[in-house]
């Protein structure tokens, strides 16, 4: 009790100034009174507490359940399409085609607008012509290079060849005569020539050498002529396939027909196939000669080879010209594509500001149409820095 009194007195000393002015006996009486009041209050509180404890002494039970602790974060924002594109032209000009209106659904790649493109199309056609011409230039140069290898243009015997290594070749190189292709035009009686058919076998007699060789009817002439003897005849051309005969030698013939043998009415002369002149189609310096006069060559055999260094430079230049033409064509075609505006995404036309017949004067800055993908929507909210750590990608969100 003395301890409580002492503490009350110390507390009163710290407070009102009136308490300090009181005489000591009065201060003691006041402190004793406060202690008595506190004691009474404490006793009353203890009695009440004891009474309540008696009341709550009954046992209570609860069901324990397992669950998740949920922490919710709320916020608001403006809903927007998942993707939205402004359709901006890359060219100026008159709109010729605009099939979609506001509210229409479009697919990625659909044509939204086309512009008048005659000039751009003409540029593409000119570029295509240039590519064709440049490619032709390359082919010509390659052909000239190929012609540096001189090949026989017929089968036959070589004559008039006068060519040596190091010499400049240009023009005629030699002649080629096919002595194996011998013919003789022989007159047969006009009243019997009808029996003779193309392909009939023929015996050819050479009186000068007293030999007989073989041949085949190659052609029968329908016109008639009269010999000095008065005989009316028709000429028959015979291919001589047996002995190699001297050009101009006289021969007679007997055709073996289905109706019997028919003898010629007079002589004919052996003829050779006309000599063929072999020319160097491209001038150049001779690097090799593969044949000599009197040799037999077949069509395509290499007779000589030439060299011309200027052609290599021509080919390089032609290839460069072709590459530049192809690049120009690519640029022209890319530019033409700009005259057709397609949708970059699938979605709905939200707005349309230009229609067919309108003229667009500004490019790369004029919005002709707005297309949005409304299949999904998105919005952004602000989250407190203390809560942001609770949010992860993929969490479910309730949107109202």
C-alpha cells in the first residue's frame, strides 16, 4: 500500500501546479483517497472478471478446414483491341478500287485499295523488255565465243585449206566436198518412165571403166524433152551408192521396176554434191589446226580453234548489264505492288476515310482506313509497387 501511495504522490508532483502549493498533510490525505479509489476499482474489476470467467467456463468446438489464402488486387483501364493498324498508302493518286466498308470483316492479305497504276505498269514492261534484250546480248556474245571453235558444216573431203597457228582468221577457211554423195541424171524413154518409182534399184554402167555399180531412183521428172536422135525422154535422178566415180564421167542405167527392167535411152553424167565453203563466223587468232587438205571430216568435227580476248570483256559487260536490268525490273515490280494496298492483319474495319474515285495526295502520313483485331481485347492498369511482386504472367483475371 505504501508503495502505491508513493507512486501516486510522485505522479501528482509532475502534474498540476495547484498540487505543489498544497500543504503536506493535505497532499497525504489526497493521495490516500486516490489509492483507496483505485483499490476499490481494482477489486470491482477482479470481481467482475471472476464472474465472467464462471459464465464462459462452457467448452466450444469448431471444424478446422484447409483453404487458400487469397490476395486480390484491383485496378481499372481502357479496353483496346489486341492489335490495331492504320492503313497508310505508299503512293499518291486516284483510288480505283475500295471494296470494304466500316464494320466489314477482312482477312490478312485482302485488297483494301488499289490506285491508278498505268505509269507504273509501263515502267515494269519497259524493264522486262530491257531484261530480255540484255539476256539476248549475253546469248550473242556466248555464240561468238562458241564460234571461236570452227566446226565442219558438212561431211566431205577438205580442200583449199590455207591456215596456220598464229594467223588471223576471218572469213573462208576451206571447202568441204562430199564425194560419197554421187548422182547421175539419166534420160529414160517417156513411154516407159511411168513404170519407174522412187526407191527402185538401178544398175549403173560406166563404159569408160567397163564397170557396173549400183544406185537408187531418187527423183523422176515429169517434163519431157527430145534427144537429137528424135527419142522423147524423161530424166531420172539416180543416187550412186556403189563405186566412187569421177565427176563428169558418162554412165547408162537400167531401172529394175515391178513391171520389169527399163533401160535408159542415152547417157547421163556423174555429179557430186556442191562443195560447201567453211567460214570462220568469228574473227580471231588461230591457236590450232586439226585437219589438212584431203582429209575426210564429218559434220561437227573441229577443224580449227581461234582466240579473241575482246569477247571475254564483252561477256563481262553483257552480264553486268543483265544484272542491272534485273535489279531495275525488281524495283519496278516492287513499286507497282505499292499501288495495291492489302490488309496486314485479319480483323474488322473500324473506320474508312477514302473510297473509289477519291484522290490521295499525301503518302506515308494519310490514314485511309483503320483495321483492328477484336478477337481479343487488352487494357493496362496501374499496380502499387508493394503489390507488383504478387502478379505473374498467365494468372487469371476477372474483368468487369
